[in-house]
């Protein structure tokens, strides 16, 4: 019976997430068509890929179509004065370390698959390490845990929230650029394409608080159910990779979030167990 309920809950979560992703992708497609029409109407040309991505992002996640049409096209220099010739070659890229270059390359290697059918695997699932992680975990625990549900769920919740709080505090101190900001000049030159889902991500990239939240929850679950430790942390890792896929974080942000989340979550869980032992 428990296995059947677990399977049913899993199917419902997947169906709900896939339905949301389908709706989001449909809205994005309609907005992309409208923005392409703005390019034709006001600029008399086909959109470049990065420009189209930029205005679709802002229309879908921040401004809406009406403001994008007004600010992005009606009031644009290209519409008012006509296209300008490039003043010279693109600016030379900033000098960065070998590790930073590797970090950027790994990000682009995974992010390039965004806006594809893989959105139904790596897109909506990013919400499972945000708003819906603890409610979903609670529902699974309701199926499998009867005697000590309250104490064990509090352990998981405190571990996850402590990990997220630690990551948010460090995030404000470090204030690293998100990929969209980091690659801004190269995006403008057409040398790089950064794709995003579910938001316009700009600042406070390091570490990934979503990842810390997921690994904090995994640490709490591991304390509550030690036999599932590897499964919990493997699941947290798989979900954390979605933060790179949706264009929100670099791999190093995710790695740091995993380490901070594991440590803070484990420490908070241990403190809670000691206090209420």
C-alpha cells in the first residue's frame, strides 16, 4: 500500500510539474512570436538570437509585452535614428583565472540545452528545491512515517531552513554576478548565448541558496533515516543541477551551496537532536 501511494504521489508531482512547464513554454512561444513581430514592425529586420531572448525574458518575467514594445522598440535608438554601424571590434574579454574559465565553460555546456524538450526534465524540477520541497517531503513522510512524523519533519525543516539562511547571508556578502551579468558584454557581441527559465537572474550568484536548501534537507533526512543517506544526497545533487540548466547559477555556485547546505543542515539537525534529546 505504501509503495502504491508513493508511486501515485510521484506521478501527481510529475504531472503537475509537466503541466506547468507546458503552460510556461506555450506562453513563451506566444511572446516570442509577438516580439519577433516588433522587430519586423519597428526595426524592419529579423531578430538576432540574443536580442530576442533578452526581450522575451523581460516580457515574460518582468515587464509584460506592452512595456517591452514601448521601451524596447518604440523608444529604441534603432527605431528612431536607424541602425548604427559598429564602432569597432568587440571589446576584449576580461582576464579571468583558469578555474573561472572552466566554471564558465561548464555552465555554457549545460545551459545550452535550455529551451528544449529537456525543459520537462530539468526545467520545472528546479521548483522542487524552492517553494515545494518541504511540502512534497512532508507528503512522502506522511506515507512512510507514522510514529514520529512531527519530530522527524521538524528535523528536516530546521536543517533545510538553517542551510538556506547560511547561504543567503554569504550570498549578500560575496555579491557575485549571475551568468547573465557576467557574460553581458559577450552576449551583446553575439559571442555567447545565455538562456534562462522562470526569471531574469542578475546578482547574488554565490553560493546557490536553492542548492543549500536541498542539501540541508538531505542532511536532515539522512539524520532521520540513515539508511537512505546516499539516495537523499544523490537526489539533492540531481535537483541542484537544474539551477545551472535554467541559467541561474554557475557550477561553482552549486558546489559551494552543496557544501554549505550539507554542513549547516547537518549541524542544525545535530543541535536540534541534542536540545530535544
